[in-house]
């Protein structure tokens, strides 16, 4: 699901997000509130700027239960 909530993590979790992909800068602003930290992917600036889709897919494949 795409985030149209301006990074409202609680809303995304309540909607049943399988994983969360966070843009640079959200690492310290995002409250996990019990959400499985293994299902949160934090992108670094180079990956985000270069739209490193392969990197994101690779990170998602490492999350248990998402394959």
C-alpha cells in the first residue's frame, strides 16, 4: 500500500501494512509503537535519491514472511 498519510505510522500499521519503507530522516522521527522492527526498512540518502529499487526489493526479501 502506498502512504498517502504524510508518514502517519500508526495509520499505516492499523491498515495492515506488511512492511514500512522509510525515507531518509524518518529513522528518529518514526515511532514504532510495537510494530515489528524487522519489517521497517530505512533508506539511506544515496539509495533514496537514486531510486535504488533493487536495493529496496533486496531489503524486503530479507523480511521473514514477505516472500
